[in-house]
């Protein structure tokens, strides 16, 4: 199992939409969810290219690591099953 926490959401949004766009978009939509959605699309394409079948889940978590413990109170935002394309 892999867990990926995007830790630079603000920088990604700023790079993609500029400083003003980042501030406006951050007020209108969930920036973290948007970055995760784009990441999931890229991962899905890469997984299919490498022949990997997987389930990718985007979840809202307040804090993943507390001290040496991994806390996982999850609110699932998106779930996607990646299957190989059959020819």
C-alpha cells in the first residue's frame, strides 16, 4: 500500500493558476482535492502504461502523522479503480 500526501498544494496551485488565480480558486473550490484529482489522472495513465492494476483513493485527512504514529481518520473524496485496457 502506498500513501501519498501532497505537501505543497499552494505552490502547485500558484504555479498552475498564478498568485491571483490561486487565491481566487482557493476560495471557490478545494485546492487539495483539485491537485489530487490531477495527480490521480496522471497516476492512472502511468499505471496503465506499466500494466499495474490498482485502486486509487483520494481522502480528506486532518493530519496523517502525529509523532511516530500514522493516524487515518478518512473521509473518501474520490475512488478510482485502474484496470488494464484489453485489446
